[in-house]
């Protein structure tokens, strides 16, 4: 190995270690669920973001870089994006600078930094392996962009920050949104969700109150697909509007509904309280049903 190459590698190694040290000052361990430890990081002097799936409803403890343990209070949580917001009494360091989601590129260096229950730091490095379009989680959460990092995420890395080579926040690592792989909740999604959590403690999402399944439509009804109602929640908006089991929903507020993802997309937070028209096929005949969109029920650990 040439002296020049060796010096360049040593400089790169030193730069990466320095970045990890700087990011680690912002990272805490979060003890919020038996046998599931996680990490978190400061968004403001006394405000921490972490992975929702690693929390119970109370009893959260936060371990700082110096090993101190302090109770954390859950301000708000959203299982659909796996984001939870905590506050602590002691101020933390300045928050990490955010790296804009549109600037994330496949192949860019990506570093995850976590902390264990003794306050020790762990880090892993790889590259951004995939960047894609906005997507919706299986719980209906809206993620501004699909980002996957190709690196090894060990226990306690859920809730940890993923940063670029300069230590800027790409997003939060989590195992809570996919059964197959860890994904990244982008910084833009975190900012949007945290703003709502800080105001209301939860994310408002539209609610009809139906169990449903995709179904193909016969050509006599125009072909394509819709969602068939398999169950109607007592006291819900669908029951109040007169929807019944066996109805096939094909449109909502003028938007074509071909599957459950389409329906969830139509039931965004802005739809709550809105009177809309649902296109339905009942007994082979099309009809329209007027319904007022409700707010999806939530619980402390939902």
C-alpha cells in the first residue's frame, strides 16, 4: 500500500470516527419495553424521537451519554409511522442538522449510531441501498420517501439516527414498519409527524369503520376492482351512513377505489369531519351513499 493511499485511508477513518462521536452526543438509549431496547435522538433541547414499537404505555427511562438515567414522558406517538416523541427534564445537545430527503442518493455513505443501556455507543456503516417514491405503511402511515440503508442493524438500533458522512440526519432506523427488512423514516416525515404529535399527541386519520377486502368487478360493472365490505363497526361512520356487509366500494369523494391502499390514501387527516359521497355497488346495482368521515380511534399504544 502506498504512503499516499495509507494516509488517505487513515484520514477517512479519522473523519468517520469524528462524525460518529459528534452524532453519539445526540443519541440516547431508551428503555420502554421488556426485552426490546431501542435508541433515540434529540430533536430539541428536551425532546427526543424514538421508535414507537419499542415502547409500552408508560415507564420509559432514558440513558444519556454519560450513563445518567432519567425518566422520559411520552408526549405523543404514532404506530403508523413508528414515531414516538418523548420529553426529559435535562437538556440535550443541539439537534442534528437534517439532510433533505430529495438529496438522498443511492450509494451515499450512511452511518447508524445507537446506544446501549450502559450508555455505550454502537455504530454501523454502509451505503444508501435504495431510494424510492412515497409509500404507505401497513398501518396507513404516510412516509415521504422510501429509503433503505444497506448496513447491519443490531439490537437497539431501532429509533437510532441514520446520518450521512457529514453527520446530517437522513432519518430514523426502524424494524417496526416491515416484516422483512429495516427501513428508514426520512427526516421530512419525522418533522411532519412530530409537529402533529406535539400539538395533538396523535395523528388524525380518517375512519369509515369497515373491514374490507379487494374484489374484482365484472365487465358488466365496468371491470377493474373495488373493496367489498366484510364487516361494519358498530357506531362507526359507515354504519351511520347505511353501508352493509356485501357492499362494494368503488369510489370515495370522486377518487377511484381499487383496493384497500386506495381507500386508506383517501382517508387522510384532512378528510376527518368531511361529508363525502361513496360510490357503492349493492346487489349488482351502482348507488351513492353520503357519509361523514370520522377520526380513526387511537389508544396510548396504537
